[in-house]
C-alpha cells in the first residue's frame, strides 16, 4: 500500500511494551511549520542521484540507484537537515524536478504541499474538504503518494478524489470524483493505492462493485481511456509496471472488503487495458486485505499477503499467462513490499508487531534461507525495553539495505543468503505506526513520523536527513 497504512485490527491487536507508546489518535494541527537545522553536505561530483517521483521509487520496486552515500551514522542518526510538522495521514513524499510533494490532513482539509527538498520551504499548497474517517480508528488522513511526471502532479485522496495539479504552481488541471463516477464504496481503511503513470496513461485502481477494477485516464485532461476487470474490489496495494518477455505490463494485487473475501493478481496491457491473466490469492478471513505490492523479476512475479496466507511465486510464460511455481505459508508480508535481489527475497514477514521477523527466501524454491528478529535494548523514561524493527520497510541502495523500523529505528543492513549483519542503527524517534516507506533522492533521506514521539515530545513530522558522503 501506498504506503501501506494498515496495521492489525484493534480487537485483534496485541498491546505491547511501553505505555508511553500506546496508540493515540492523531489530532490535526492548525498550522504546519518547517524548522531548518543545517544545510546538507555538497553532493560528491561523482555521485549518481535520482528523483523519487512515485511510490516505491523510480523503478517501482524499492531500489535506489544512488551512490556515494554515508556508509554509517552515529546512534543519534544521520544529520537532520529540516523537519516539518504535519497532520494525519500515511503518505510518503514524492520528489522530482527539484520539488517535493507531500499529502496530509489538517482539520477537515486534505492538503497537497510542494516543498523545497533541501530546505523544506513551502513553495505552494492545494487543499480540499474531507470527511473521511477510518472505520477502525487508525487515522483519517490520506494514504496515497503523489505521482510526478511531465510537469504534473497526480494525487488520490482517502475518499477517492483524483486531482491533477501543475507542478510549478499547484493550480488544478482537472479532477475526478471516483466515488461518484464509479460508485466506489469506502473500504476498511479508505483509499490507499497510488496511481501509476505508464505508457502515457494514468492508471488507477478503482475497485467499484461489478467493476472496473482499474481504469486509465489521459494524464493531461482526465479523459477516460479504458476500464479493466470486474471481479475484485480495491486492495491497498498499488499497480506496478514491468517489462516481461519484452512487453510492458501492469500488475495489480487486488482485493479488499468483500464477503466472501476475494482478490488476487491481475496482469494487463497498459495500452489497451486487456487482461492477460489472473491468479486468485487472498486470505479467507473477512477482515483481511491485500496490501503488499507485486514484485517482478526474471519473468516471474511474487505476491504476498498476511492473515495466514503467505506468498506465491508465478512464472510469466512467453504467451503472457501465469503459471504457479511455488507457494509458502512462511512469508506473509502485511503491508510492506519485499526486495528481490540476486535470486532471493528479503522482507519483514508477520502480521503483528510481536510476531514480525526479517526473512530471506530462495526465489527459486520458496524455502526460507534464514530468519532473524533484530532486537536490542532501549531505555525510555528510565525503563529498559527490548525492541525490534517489527514490520519494517526496506530500500536497496548501492548494494546495501536501509531499513526503517516500525517504531522509528533506522538501520544500515548487509543482507545476503549467508545472513544478516547490522552496521549502523539509530532511534530517530519513538513513535508507533512508522509504516510509510522511506524515500531517498539526491542523497537526502525523507522519513515520515505519524504519531507522537515519546522520546522528544514532538508530534507528527516529515523529516529530512543527510545521507550524502
């Protein structure tokens, strides 16, 4: 999920460790403000850098091409460049063309903000009214990330409002209410999928009753172009593009609220919307979701779900059909997306905080090569606690892994089939629900804190850290 903004349902949730970290509702702040701490280091002239224009990065799979980054950081973390207060929501920022775009909610308005990436200065903002309420009480803000391309910004609200804005000014180009146009109903946690710009089309997961599952629009005008699918409702995963057997295809892991629970993988042609193949994969529990995005490599696609479901590896045949290779109950990712690297899958398996662990899977066989629960002791309010990454998120960058833990820990990791090695760890803040994937662009790392920091008594923030070497 965009983000994946979905934790365990409250009546099934395990309360754990610190009373000071107990989940609290986020209250919208009256104003947002940026505090600047220092200028970032200069980029190394030889550094390779990249924009991060959409969810899961420039290649939609959690990989960053950046180089010349700091190989370690102290226990206090990388240097903090700036921080900005925020309201509710689980969105990750997107960056392109020297601008950062971020969604959050203040009061009864959802806000799209455009910031300067190195200073956090507000360049423009756009807002609209919202009455969205999460049915399970987690958060009432937006979940989707912005998509930036061709001078436009495309955003999707928690209530299915699709806006396209001009990147230079924030002025609206067009908008569409998907609820009214397609009869979309509010799912468990609202809309959390991020749109996809592919093959000159803006592709959006709709999940309307009776279809469509997806629809495509002209990104410049909003003109409808095609509809696809009619069996599965909306998930919390985002559509992912890939080239398979020399052809561009889009993969969507669909399926949200339905009785009986239904959902699975769709593979389709982004130009026409024609569906090549489908594969059902969904928990049998009513209160379950598909939230982890598909991962595609070597003409294969991996999907995973929690709620006692697990993962499935499918071969994509030359005639663009899906052939199951293996399934496993031992690798069920809740809302994060695994990293596929050198024939292995790495990710945080587990539905709840206490049962989450970091695992390595052999992509050929589905066998767990190793499983590790990173643990360490932290002190807060004079009490020592054993903490972990729990349901974290990974970025692969320059041969290594950056991990953001569920309680605000940042780690450099070396992950190989031989095992797990931690090289740096910092506790950036003590806040629950750190579920949005981190973002890396031009040597700067952007992290979103969604609940109050029990260590520093600071509310929800967007933070920018300097990782430049």
